[in-house]
C-alpha cells in the first residue's frame, strides 16, 4: 500500500479522516523519476503526517510500499489490518466476504 492512499481513505465505520498509519514492515522501491511540480496528495500527506506542502517529499514517499501494519481511526478506535500490501477495510461488525 502506498502512503498516498491515506489522502483518499476515511474510516468505514464513522467516516473520520484521516486514518493513522502504523507500519510494521515496508519495502523500498524506485518509482518516481522526477520531483512533481506540486504535492501528489491534496489533503493529507501520510509521509510527513500533516497537510502536503513540499513536492520533494513525494519521491521519498512513493519509493516506500507498506507491506504490513494497520490503519487506526482516532475517532471511533476501529483498526484495519494491512496484509501483503493491501488494506483490509471491512468494518469490525461486517463479517461478509
């Protein structure tokens, strides 16, 4: 999972934004050849943990792939696992697959 995804995700249970990222394992890849003109994220940069400001952070951020960890909602306390680079965003009470 790319950290950039947190600019788009809200908690499925209470719709709170942004979610907190807790990384257990991540790998580094080369992805972005040049610095973009403006930050790729619009509302939330999970790489620096605040609103996006500096497009130079985008290169370092896009090189990282979160392989395992969790997303946590500060409002309702819900937690969503990241496994194999995929966030599992089922609500705690939703057991359908």
